[in-house]
């Protein structure tokens, strides 16, 4: 069983920066793909960024050049550095882990990021 716990959300001004972190339990973190998704009010949950076990990253077009995802396998953590924030970035951000076997998805409870204009 995997448990994910996000931290770092809050209120930030447009143009500002914030760093989200996610701590994972269990022993499969280092061999799993991990990432961040977000869900704005009234909208579906969308991919923000993912990072594979070998460090390959993929970003949504809307965040390319502004957000950076990274992982620390020694600490079982994945982080999302967010900069040049816009009001459209306001959402609940969820940490995700996808297991290498069967592709089972685990989710954190989410952390709210509110960007004020």
C-alpha cells in the first residue's frame, strides 16, 4: 500500500512562486512514475507534470517553462516548483504515483493553491 501526502499549497500573488512537495510511503517509489495533477473548480483533473523512474519529465503545455518537477528517491519525495503563477493555476494539486506493475494509481488528498490577481 502506498500513501502520498502533499504539502506547500497556499495563497500566492500572480507572478509569484510556490513549491509543492509530496512524501510517499512504501518501497516502490524509486521504480514508479510519479507526478502532479490539478483540478480547478468545476473542471476535470488534468495532468500538470510527470517524472519517470529514470528522470524523464513531461509537462502540460500550459505550464512548460514555468513549472519544474523533480524527485528524490532517497527521501521518497517528488516536488513541483511553480513560478510565474497565473490565476488560471488556481486549483487543488494532487500527487500521483503509478506502479510499474499493472499501472495502479495512488493519489494524495491534494493541496490547494490559490493565485490572486
